[in-house]
């Protein structure tokens, strides 16, 4: 049976490959999407992959996903640290949620404001620090959440 997973990407992730490549790499969001869809297919997971710079649009997509998806992977980007609205919308869902980030924000003492996540308390699990490969790890983790090998 095929599972469906919503993969949401927040602000500035459309600029992957251009914005701070020393932190985020040179892989574009289109390349990430293609790799995610390919990996998901091996697990019979259908991916709905979206990106928005708008907090309101992300909240609307989360609300619309209620009982329509088996899981949600979200890289809220900068909204991680500021958006109570996204966290509140995620609380509506009754499915596994994976919070995803390119970097381990705890490595950057000069960016301590990035240590706060409003999404983390709502998430089933968190993946960060693996760059674009974190998206593939999120697919693997979601597969384990949807079809657990251990009870």
C-alpha cells in the first residue's frame, strides 16, 4: 500500500545552491526534490513536495493536509525559530511529523537564536546536520515511522 507524505520547505530554500553554499551546499531544491521522490518511490511513498516563503501559505498547506497525508516532513527554515503559527498548525495533525534542517545549528555559537525551535516540541523526530542528504534520511525515518519494524 502506498503512503503519502507532504514535504514542506520554508523561506529561502528556493535559493539552495546560491545562498551561502559554504553552509548549505550547491545542491538546488529541484535536485533535492528529484532525489526525495526517487528515494520515496523505493518505499512506496508518494511525495507532495512544496516550498513557500510565506508563513501564511505554509500554515494553510498544513491545515489542508489534515487527514490527507500519512506523514509530514518539514524544513521550516527561519520560521523554525519564529513561527508559533506553524507549530500550532502542526498540532492539528494526527500523523508523524519530522522536522528537518541542513545544519546542526548548535555548532554556531554566533547564531544562538537558531537554537530555539517552536516546531521541535510538536515533531515526532528531528534530523539536522546532514545537508541535503538529510532529506533522504527523513524519507528513511518516515518509512520506519509508517511501517515500524519493531513494536
